């Protein structure tokens, strides 16, 4: 007689310790600690992501640094305390974690919208950090002196790929393979499991709506300087996705071409504005990288980061 068996519980293979750090009343943030020795590096996720998005990237740094990651309030395991998502409030959350962990002058590394937390902390408390690394994260929410791109110009997007089909949702490994086919890379499985529910049979369930999703667009500030050493990495031009290259639809190809030209122009204008206004910042352009640049172009990002971090140790 055959018996159906539930799949074994999935375990995150990334070598980190996860904890919840209390930083305020009714506010606990998920902190991942990958270990390592040396200067502390703190990884901040982009909009909608959790610290698990760095599960594959962070271990590449632990030979020389002690690496941590923080999940923003209202996402993943971090408790949602209310609706305050102002740039400075989010920056204060990061500072509270640094205090709790007793980290002295870490390097803060942020992807995408995390650039606003980096800039908020650096502009208000430059003495608290050794340096910043912006991973395709230095758009107007992080630097805006009126000479770069504007947020309104950046809204919208190019053609959207078709979503995953039933076979692609049969398991999280199948979903990762779909993402690799469509966009050329996949998020770590732990991050995919933060984005989607898992069904009892191990398939991919409904997409989750994080409690903090509605608040991230509010509370942005204009930061017109970056007063600490910083590495700013842009994806210029952005990769358009494997599915576009493989599409036989002329309308898709034309729409992608137009959007790519617009996006490249805006990103280049933003990069140039930072270079002109803050000559002490090191701006790097990695061509044909995705917005999730530390995954799609991991080796390039690690090379640039380690070279930059090495210059800090010489001073």
C-alpha cells in the first residue's frame, strides 16, 4: 500500500545565523550574520527584498570581512510596527541595529532603494560609517542635486515577460530555472521563499504582499552630497533580459530598444551628475548588467568592491 509523504522541510543552505534584533518598541528586524573576520560590512536589500537576497553573494566576502545583512521593517521576518517609511526613519533603523551589534564604522552596502538609507545615514551621521557602496542604488532617492535624472522620468518600464507557467511553479527550483531562462539569473531560493508562499506539496504558492510594500514610496528626501568615501556602481546600459533577445515579436524588440535607450540616457545623466558634484566618489559603470547587479554580474561587483575596500585600508 502506497502512502503519500510530505516533502522534507526546506533548509536555507546559506551559512548564516539569523536573529531578530529589537531596535525600538514593537520593532524587531531580521539580521543575518554570515560570519567572517575583519572590518564589518552591512548589506541592505532593495525595495521588496529581504537580506536573503544576498545569500549567495555574502559568503564571497567573509574571507576578508565580517558580513551582516538587515531586512527592512515590514518585509520578510522583520516585524511591521506601523507606517513610518521615511528615509531618515529607515536610516535610524539601520543605526539601531549597528548599535545593538556594537559595530563601529562599518561599510554600508545597499542595493536599489537602499541607497536612500545609505545617503540618509551618511548625510546626518558621517562619523558612523567608514564608507558606502551603492549597487545600482544611486538614483534620485539617494542623490538629487537637480542635475541628474528625476524620479518621474524613471517611472514606467519596458515590455514585460510572460509569467511562469504551472510547470515553472511546481517547485522553487523550477521557478529558479524559469527566472534564469527569462532574465538570465535567479534569486537565491531563500529569497524566492520570502516572495512566495509554499504549498504543502512543496510547490510555489501565492505571491506574498509584504506589510511594508505600500509605504516604501513615501518619505523620500533629496540628498545633494555624499560626504563619506563611496563606491557607486551603475548598470549602464541595463541588460534587457534573455527573453527579449529570444523573442520573435518585432513589437517587443522595438519597445525594448526604445526603453533601453531612454533608460541608458537617464542612468548616464545620473552618473555624470554624481561624478561632477562629488569628485571624491568613485563611479563605475558595468555594461549590460541587470538591476540586481550583484547577482547577474557577481564577479564584476566583487572585483570593484574589493579594490575599493582595499583603498580604505591604506588610509
